[in-house]
């Protein structure tokens, strides 16, 4: 797809990976609506992007948003959706584990409510994460959710042809998702990535390049593109 002149909705498009994807799409001439619960936190936004408030878990509001922008061509789901349970599974609070699946329900809402409002050659991208296919101790919740997201994509892609649906799976990425600051932040990323083939945190722009690749390449659907610094081989 040549994104110039196309209309894109980026859910979770006001921070980190989603914001980087919004900016790359706008730089290539797409009209972008970047959506999140508190879009004012996005900071300065370049020409071509408008901000809109919506909670991905609010089906009525999300359905109305899609209807208002129909028809659109590009749909990106990058919203974290809620909290994550951490720690070893045996000791994990089961309610916190269940709550981690808010990301899956947000993505389910995006697909079910968004796809019917897309153009016939529309393309959709969701963001999972490397633990979906290689989990380290303490990552059971994000591994389970990411795995479910990837399975959802492989199951839904054949049902919505000719529209295309793909996943981008980031490794450790330096985004506002981490609230750590300064030396503490650097040390956390150093430790998390020390054994990766590329031992550093990736940038939101590097992941957005993966998102743009699956949007632009008309021969790619139902697949997962890893942007992970070699996490899967570490
Ligand atoms: N950073 C990493 O290391 C990493 C690694 C693997 C996978 N990922 C995945 O990549 C995606 C993007 O993460 P990120 O690092 O870019 O995080 P981020 O900087 O925290 O951005 C998350 C975005 O999601 C929005 N959001 C969260 N809950 C929402 C909801 N209920 N409804 C609507 N919007 C919502 C946030 O805005 P509001 O708060 O305003 O709603 C924000 O725009 C997530 O799915 C994350 O799980 C990230």
C-alpha cells in the first residue's frame, strides 16, 4: 500500500511505538487519527495527525469512533490496554493475571468493531511482544497475552481477506511504558538486553519501521515480524 493520501487510525497512537508509527505514517502523507484515553499527553504533534480520546475497552465509544471515521485504510492497535501481572506464575495473583488480558480484549474490540468500517484493501497491524514466543521467568502474563494476540491474528486473517492483518513483536523498547528515569532506567535496559544479540533497548522508531513494512508490503499477511534485537536467539 502506498500510504500517501490514505487514512489511518492508530489506537494507542499518542505515546511510544504507536506515536512513532503515527509520525512515520504522517511523514509519508497519510492522514492520521491518533487515539488514546488521554491524548493530550502526546506533546507536540506534527501536521497530518489529529488526536482523539477513546478507551479501547469502551466498545460503544470505540464503535462510534470507527463509524465517524469510516471508511479508513490503515488500522494500528498499539494500546497496552491496562496493567500487567509480573512475577512467577505459582505466586501470581490470579485476578492480576486475568486483568493482564485487557490488551487482548482491546485488540479484539479493535478488530471486531474496526474492520467492517475499512476499505476493501485495508490493512491492520497489532503489536504483541517477544515473550509470546520466548518467555523469561517472571513474564508469564505478557507471554500468555502476546501468544493469544498472535493466535488471534493468525485465526482472523483468513476470515477478512482481501484485507491484510499482521503482528509486529517488539523486544525491549525504550518508551514511556517504563517510568524509570536516568541511570536507573539505563541500568534496567542494560540488564534486560545484556544477552540479546544486539545488547541495547530498541527505539519506538525501529518498531514503527516494522509496522510500516507490513502496512506497505501488499504480499504480507497473517504473519509476525520481530523487531527484537535478537531476543528470540538469545
Ligand atoms: N515498550 C516495550 O518494551 C514493549 C515490548 C513489547 C511489546 N510492547 C507493546 O507495544 C505496545 C505499545 O507499547 P509502548 O511501549 O509504546 O507503550 P506506551 O508508550 O505506554 O504507549 C501505550 C499507548 O497505549 C495507550 N493506551 C493504553 N491503554 C489504553 C486504553 N485502554 N485505551 C486506549 N489507549 C490506551 C496509551 O495512552 P493513554 O494512557 O492516554 O490511554 C499510549 O498511547 C503495547 O501493546 C505494548 O504491550 C511494548
